[in-house]
């Protein structure tokens, strides 16, 4: 797993899946609590551990009242 830090704002945010379409919904509910989970993607500048700053597509899960969880870099945009 790559450690990274999101720098600045996330832009071009788009919902990928809602409710039952979120495949790891059961894990999210057990780990963070019950909510209307959504899988979301967006773009942001990220700083990789020791490798510099890149623009990347990131994915995460969020629910109202719980917040954004489990960020993942999907791809680096050159």
C-alpha cells in the first residue's frame, strides 16, 4: 500500500456507486457504521511518500455523518 497525502482541493468529483451497488458495503458498515455509502472518484494533487507531487485519480467511500474513508490512488496522471 502506498502512503500519500492529498494536497489542496479534490476536483471533478463524480459518484460511481450508491447503496447496494457498493460492493464492500458490509465491510464499511461493520468498520465505520451504518450509513448510505457511496463510492466516489475525483482528481487531486497528491504527494507520494518520498517521490514528489503528482496529479492523480483517487477513489474513496463516504456516507453522510461518517465522512470520507479508505482513499486509494487509482492512477497517476502524467
